[in-house]
């Protein structure tokens, strides 16, 4: 404990201290004539009241929260030991000083106005309510805190007691948890992308098989041309160009797969063309939809652009189209179609994905974006698809809603905020 120094209080603070003592809410304002905290002065007989005061002082000085009392002028009247620890002031340094010394300047300028307005009959901003604020330590550093304020009336005067909890450690833990949550979300997205690639294996093999078959056909034709008379060899360059084109096509498919599964491709935000996102998704899923006898219709204007990340938005569309495919498959008989369209409002670009599946059961609608919520069997779904979709869209300031739901299918609408710098050309 720092050495005690004589305390010279202004008359207003002295009168406030006297009222506070009478109210029983002042426990130990520093006084040079006193000995240690809670110790009786020599030659003074302890009364029941003094004993009660010492008990109150002992209780107040052992709580983990700071307790600070001020009068109507904002003058500090008391300062417990936790307040010393949190703010760094000894009572002799702060009692009798304005409470604004404990506040950031941005708030201290308005504090007395709030108090005066409240005393004059205005509404309470924090008294009896409590809220999170910033506090200022003796060294000038700021820290997060929770402040609750109570009021007492003594001889017609207002006294205010603040209970302050330092939130520094709590906020640090919250940041750690948020960082861990983000890491887990990214890992989950990556795992879900790999799962999606596994599901799309049939369609991907089809996409690769087509150029490979073409390459083989062109290569056999070129061999025949080279074995024949020289007059036919002018066709050789054409065959080579076609072979090169098909090789590039196969390379594009492989590069697309690598990018879809790449964690690095998930970083950053850019201007993204929605039609391109849909086309890239259907390059991987289109053949699979055909294998399920699902009719696909697409009506997305190439002029629609949004802010986002191409790879992550492709995962959004992939998840929704895959869900639509599964819903149609579970329905069995009936129309089998998926429609993807886009339109623009005054403030948003909207992408709609509609299917003719059996819809979502009413009892699950409120929970469809919860992690691990699924209506599929345990061997067919993780329940993370829509949760990931919701999280990705939230990162870009977009949202998703279930616009239509019934036995004839469901329609999901993605709404992207339209910024001035990406308005339609």
C-alpha cells in the first residue's frame, strides 16, 4: 500500500463525506488522523455503530469489484481497494477529485450534463441500468468495464455509488473464443468443400472424360493423316489445335477443382459476377443433375455483380443446388427441376434458387441455419451446408431467406447489398 498523505478536501467534498457517513455508504475515505484501515484510534471506545462501520469497511474492501461514490458535483467521496487496483490511484490521490479523471475525455465532457439533467428530472442514462463503458487508469490507458450506478438521498443531497467490473480479461477471452470460432468455421468450410467434391466426383469424371475422349479421337485421326499421302498432311495442324484445346479444357476442370478445395482461394473480397459463379458451379454439378434426370433452367444477367469472394460464393451456390438435388431425389415422382434466376431491387441484387422437391418440414424451418441441423439421413448429410451458407453471406453483408416452402418445393433468396461502385453498367 503506498504511504498515506494528508488529504485536503474542498468544503463541498467535506460536506458530501459527512452526508455519506450518515447514510452509511462511506466505508474508508482516507484520513491522516486514522491508523490502518478498520483499526480503531487509540483511546477511542468502540460503539456498536463503529463496529458496524468496521464490518462494512471490511466487506467493501474485500469485494473484487471497484466501488466508487460521488456527490452531485461529480466529486469522488470514497474509493475501495479494488478501485485502487483497477484504476491505479491511492485514495489520497483521487478522493476529492472529479470522477471524470476515471473516464475517457470523449465521455467526461458530457458526464456532468447527464448528472445535472437527471437531478433536474430527466431520464436516467445509466443510473439503475448499467452498461459497458471504457475507463481510464492513472497511467492514461483505457480499459473495458461494466458500470452499474445506484443513488442515495441524504439530507436532500444526491449521492451516487458506482460498481465497476474490469472486463479486460473477459474481453481478451472473448477475442480468443471468436478467433477460435473463426478458425473452426474456416476448417469446417474446407472439410465441407472436400465433401462436396467427393459428392461431385461423378460429374467431374464426366467433365474430364469428354476432353480425354476428344483428344484420343483427334490423335488417332492425326496418326492416320500422317500415315497417308502427303496431300492430306495439311489437316495435321488443325488436329493439333483441337488436341491443345481439349487439353486446356481438361486443365481448366482440374484447376477449378484445386481452386474450389484451396484454403488460400477463400481469402479476400472482390467484385464478383453472379452469372460466372453460377456457371462455374454448374460446370461441376451439371452432369450430376443430368444423371438424376433433373431439368435445369438458368436466367442470370451477366451484368449483375456483387462484393464477395468468388470461391466462397461458389460454395454457397454449390450447397444450395446440392440441397435442391437431394430434395428432389427424396421426393421421388413428380416434376424434377431446378431454376436459378436473379433480379435487382433498389438496394439489392437477389439470386433465387428454386426446386420442385418436397419442401422443408414446418417443425424444422426455424432451425435450418443451425449447425448440424439436417433432415437427411446420417449417411447423407452433416447439417452444416446451410449454416456455412449463412455464415459466408453474413461475412459479405448479405443474407438468405426461405421465400417459398411447401410440398411442391422450396425457394431460397440470396440478397446482396448493392454498392455504388458496383452498380449495373
